C-alpha cells in the first residue's frame, strides 16, 4: 500500500525541501493528501519511471479533466475550444517519437547557438530601460519578458502580442498549480481557450510557409500527404512550446540571479572566470528545479522502489526532490558547482521526455547571468526583501526579486 502524507502546508509549498527530505527517507512514494497523485521522491526511482513509458504513460488529459468534474463550468469552457490531442510532454510513443523527430532539428544545440546575438541584444535592450534607475524588479523587467519574447520571435509571433501571450501562458501553468479555487480554475480555462484560438489563427496565417523555421516545419508537417501532424496536434505542440518555452527559463533566470547574489564568493569567482558560468547554472538548476515535477499514469500494475503501485495510479515524478537526494548528491542542500556529477540532475526531466528546449533555456540563462555581471556588477537584493515563490505544487518561480545597483 502506498503511504499517505498530509497535503503540504503553505510554508511547505513555499519551501518544500525539508518535506521532500522527510518523504524520501520514509518511502519511495507517498499519496499527497487528497490531490489524487503519489509523489516519487528518490532519484533512482524517478529516473526508472521516466525511462519506462510503456508502463508509465504521460497522457493525462482524461485524468486532468475527470479530476475537475465537480466544476462543470470548466468543462463547458473547454468544450468551446479546438479539438484536443496529445503533444510532446503529454504524448506517448509512437506519437511522441514522431513529434520529437519533427522538432528536434530546430532545437538542437547548433541551431540554438545561432540565436545568441539576438538574445543578447534583447537582454541589453531590457536592461537599457532601467539601468539608470538604480533599482529594478528583476522578474517583471527582465526574467519574464526575455524568455517569452524569445519564444514569440522563434514562433514568428508579433512582439506587440507578447504581454497577452504571457498572460495566457501563465494561466496554462497555473492550471496545474494545485492551489486553484473553482473560480480561478474557470478563469484559467477561459484564458487557455483564448490562447488556443489565437494559435489556430496563427497556424492559418502560416499555412503556406515553407522554410526551416519552427513554424515552417509545423506548416509543412500539416500539409504533408498524409499529414505528419494533424491540426489538433500542431495546435497543442504550439501550446506546449509557448508555455514551457518561457516558464522554465523565467524560473531558471530568477533562481540563478538570487543564488549568485546570495553567494558573494561564487559571484566573485564568476566575475574573474566566465568559463565557470555553465557549471554554476547546472548547480542552480539542481537546487531550484524550474518544475517540481511532471505527471505519469500507470498503465498496468507496477512497483516503484519495492512498493506496489496499482494500474491507473497517477504519479508525480519529483524532479526537485530527486535533485536533492543525498544518495546521488552528497551534502545536497549546499551550492557546490564543483560537483563531479553536475549533469546527473533531472531539472529538465529524464528519458524520452527530456526537455526539448533545454539548450535554449541554458543559453538564455547564461546570457542573463553574463549581462547581470557585466552591466549590473554592484547589484544586490533590495535590503529587507525576503524572496518568495509563486504558490504552486508544480512550478518553482520567484514572485518578485527587487534589486538595487
């Protein structure tokens, strides 16, 4: 039987690391309150489940809808939207394999590296807007607009639409936060339907496009005979790219900025030797994974760490919990960029669903840190400010980070 743990308190939602440590020590997984899922916390178990999509499905659309059946307005709103289809993080092979084959070339390290000058120019432009003020709310003025503008550019969306795109994207992420009221859940669904309608129109505008861009590849896949992607798949691929494509990086930039400013010795080392930056970022990703985890559904009776798990059990693979597992990372609470196994973290997932946009997120975060060191060398977190995160059981994102410089 899977042991049950109490639903996290508000304090534990803000800082879940002590809770994860206790749960890891007690059992490989726990049912979390009445949330309807079991949390997997140990690194080895998280990776084993992620490597076995035949037993542990990523397709959770029906489960997510069923769990909201007590709010019929939500279902009515979703019914007004376009047809649903599994895509990327919510797809299993062979659907997932086909979609990744289409998109991998556009997101490989070499193609992403070409974007660095444009990303750096955008970052400088954002800093220009506040560099003379002596203070800035970093999340609002830099960590949020940089990634969402980059993904909008990548998908050929007008920059004038970026604020609205971000609003819709936040609603999609909030949907899985675990802290919604029925009213906020309904509002999230309304925003998501609006995002879907916007993307349908965007797809139609690019229907004749044939080039090697992301939108060109998607348009060509729809037009192929037989279609390589259905319209519904293409729509939901775009929803995933828009939402995950900015949320992960915003969270990473916020966490990396906070940690570098809270560790003066590391900051000084990075100022002296920029070659240390990639390792520092990897360690920050380990400590503050942008997503707490992702969901799976057991397709057959299984076992995790010796605990029996019945068919149709909803799981959350705890990336953040696994990344502080002392069995893999000695002294796991410490910031230690010199760890020999830095890349063993699972902040970007593991297995076939490893984050498609990881190279882009790493590039944007590196550019952000370099610009912080270059252009705001005396920056500090505003005195008296205690960093707090957006309330969520799903994402790990700072609500605000006021800086003075």
